[in-house]
C-alpha cells in the first residue's frame, strides 16, 4: 500500500488555516510537551480548537476525505472484517467499500499520519485502505455502538471461566479479585458509553434470570444490555468499591459518589444501591462538572420569558421559586440564575442536599442530618454570614419556608425549588405548609414552573397535518380551525440513534407577582382564581408554551401532551 502524503505539522496547519496564532502555537507546544500530551489533545481539552475543526484541517492539508462517522450506517459484513480489540487499539473503523472498486476498503481514522495502523488493516483484510479523516470521539462512540455489547459479553464469559462461576453462585468476589477482573473494564466502559449517548441515569437491574442495563436518554429509559444474573454481584461490588461504599453490606440501601473523566470532561456520578427481590439494583446519575452551569440563552427561554427571568433576578429581595417534578431541569435553572447573579460585589450562599456542582465564587453548604445540619439549621447560620443571595436546594417543611420568608422580607434575595404542578399551585402549597397568605404575598416575587420536552431530530422529523381534535387541544382559534396546520412527528435516523428525538428543551410558565396578584393571594384565593388572575396579567401556561413548540416544529404533539393537558 503506497503512500505519497506529505508530512503535516498540525500546529502549522492550524495557524495556516487561521484557527490559532503563532503565539498560541508556541504556548501549546510548550504546555503539551510538559504534560506529555499530543498537541491536538491539548487544543481540544483547553477549548482552543474543536475535534471537528482539527479533523477537517487535516483532511484539507492531506487531501483526504472527511467523514462524520457517527452518522454512517455500517453494513454487517464490513463489521466482521476486523476484530474489535484491534480496531479499539488502533482507533480506526472500516465503514464500507469504495463504490467504484470493491477491493478498496473505506476506513475512518483519527490519526491519518499513522500509516502503520492503516497498513495493518490492509494486511488483515487483504484489501487496499482508503483513509477517511474522522474525530477520535466519533470513532470511539461508533465502536461502542457496534461492538460494545459483544465485547462486554466476551469479557464476562472470560471472567466466569476464570472464577468457575455457575448460575446459582451469586456471592460477590473478594475486593482484590474484582479489582483485577474484566469487571473493572466493563463498568468503566459502561459509564463512557452512557456519557457519549447523552445519558442522565444508568439503571442496573436484577431480573429473575438476567441483569438488565438501561440508559435514561432525554428523560426516557432505553435498554442497552443484558447479562447473566451470575455477574450481578461482581458488577455491584465493583461499583461499591469505586463509590466508597461497603461491599459486604447487601441488606441496606447505600449511597456513594464516583468521579470519572470521559473525553477530557470530569463527571460527578451519584450512586444509589437498593436491595430488591432478585438482588441489588444500582442507579448512577451522571452530571458533568460544567453541565449545570449553562448560559441563559441555552435554557430554551423565549424572548418574552427571558425578559421576565431578568426582571425577577433584578429584584434586591424576595423569593423566586422554581417548581416541577424530579428531572425537569430545576437545578440547572437555579445554577444558571446564580451564575447570572455571581459577582465580586455580592455574597451568595447555598444550602443543598447534595451539592450538585461546584461554582467558583459561591459558598456552598451540604446538609448533614447526622450532624443536625438540616436546611432549617443551616439557614439560621447562613443568615448570620451577611448574605446577599441565598439558594435553598428545596423547601420541604414549614420551618424552612418560614425562615426563607423572613430572610426575603429582611432584605435578601432567596431562590429555591418546590415540587408542585403549576405556578398557581405553588402559592397554595405554601399555605398548606402553614404560611399566612399575607406573608406569601409580601415575600414571593415570582414562580417559574418548568418541564423538559424532547426536541425532534431536525434531520428526520416527519411533517403531517393536525387533526381537528389536536387543533382543539392546542386551543387553535375557531376562525383557524378549517386551516391546514402542519405539525411534526418523530421518525428516526443515524443522527438520533433511530430515536426520532435529540436533546431536550425547557418549557416554562413564569408567574410574576404583581400588586394585583398580591391582593388576590392575600384574600386566600384558590388555585383557579390565582391562575385566572395570572393569565389576565399575561402569563403563558405550560400548555400554551408547549403548543408554541409543537407549531414551530421543535417538538411533537405527544410530547406536549405528556407535560401538560389543559381541559
């Protein structure tokens, strides 16, 4: 296999294409040499140049085609050509034959200058290799997608053979045995695979005869693997070891924490282990250190909602409440609000259970019931710390609610969360906790109810006409009922892993407490009366906001119905 490629210096190519300056190159060369790191890895890790930009620069400089390998459907016969271990080691993957010559194999490569790796593929397949430049993360994700389950199953079979396990032996191996087994690799790769598929939670479940692994992607669970039940104890034991839990304790629930770096990003993983009928169930919640801190523009707020959000944050004192069910993005909204308010001039203190992400410049307190550090006791101490802004992870009881109200009335801005279904219901929930309506009216300045809906994949979403019933549910005006109204449905393609959806966006109901609203609340109004007044003041309900996303093609009708249904 002959090669006439010129040797390309990545740094010089990036300078030549205008991605970096000579000064940046010199700094990067010195820093990457000191760390013993490849130059490209340094640029990606420090956010100077993206992987895609580096791949495209190499593609142009070496006159090689570029491929977005994650979106390629690889035929079964091509997948069988080379063993997974070899591809994983060389970080290359064949993805098809040349359309004009079946003796030429198209291979996605992360390093087009690694001619030896290409030569090895050529010798193993007895075909000429045509390299296509791809990103390393794209190749790794594609290898995970096509070979991950097969590789894990082979590792587990090897583990079972080594230990002489049979299906009715479910006792955990000794810690040192587990630490030196393929189980280590499987748990690590499971987390990596989950991160690359945008997973929020990994569920490892003991069924009657098997272990099921499911990933929660964009709020919905998808099965990703099944193993023999005999491997459950070893998997759980490994997770307990790295999560700092007691591997000998199998009868009580346990909580732990794991930190793992995936593709140069540090992930904080909260682990929960729960004994069930057939064995222990593990749930791992994945959070990147930077995932909670988003720019305000990335939350999905519409223009008018962003103005309302800014108005609420500009208040020097009062309570802002963010409400919604678990997993609706409340914490992300709170952290975004704190990031907006965070400056040298203000003292921000939070009390959380647990602290979900660390934010520079903010004093964060984690509750500890064993040390009698509850939300209420922590809040009393915080008020003696000269705070300007206080964030309470969640208002759970009357005592916490009263302290929050007193803090807001005495000149502090308080932000917190509450589990209610709507903005109006939040006011009556505070009354149910025992707070007087006049105190609520005086202290609360705004309530943000929110949900997350899945975004339709922009490449494969399918258009159709809305039915009369759907138009009615979406509150289409009578004069427009006879019109053809186009809405979109999920379809499925390589880009979205055949799910039809990719990513999520926030749907908001922001209720700003005006003077008229204060009077309504003070009269101990019902949820319906508060909602009616809020609508008169211009509030958009979750249903109205969700409908806007259906009509502009952002999400589907079924997603809108899932998060809200107005009668």
